C-alpha cells in the first residue's frame, strides 16, 4: 500500500520583468503550468503588483512585480520547482512556505 502525502504551499515570487514585452499574466500562466507539470494542484494565484525593493542591489532597478501562488503537492515539488527555475532570468527570487 502506498500513501501519497500532499501538503499545501504558498510560493512567493519576485519577477524580473526588465526587457519583458509580454504582459505579466503570461509569466503567471507559465509558472502555473510548470507547477501543474510537476504534479501540483494550483488553488489560487495573486499578482501583488509592482513594489520597490527595500535594498536596491542594482542601480536603476528599484523594484519589480511580486506574485503569490497557493498550491498543494507532494513534498518533493518545492525542491523540483527551485531546480527548474534556477536558471530562469525572469524569476529573481522564490520563497516557498508550507501552510
């Protein structure tokens, strides 16, 4: 008998939209599709809009778009998501919390 354990997660993203011509919604759809591809079930996503950074690390880049996605998945999905997005230049930061 095999048990599949699913947990609820909230992923917070800072998206780097410099030089990105398409609407931000295309990035949201891309991230939701990636989560579904990894076996997650997306419950909700919320575009929090553009916010200024507390600590500016690059001169002239003072803020960007923040996004939250709530999903449920097995415990291996958060690390798989980090690995898939590791080299993606449109995702600046990822924070995944267990709810």
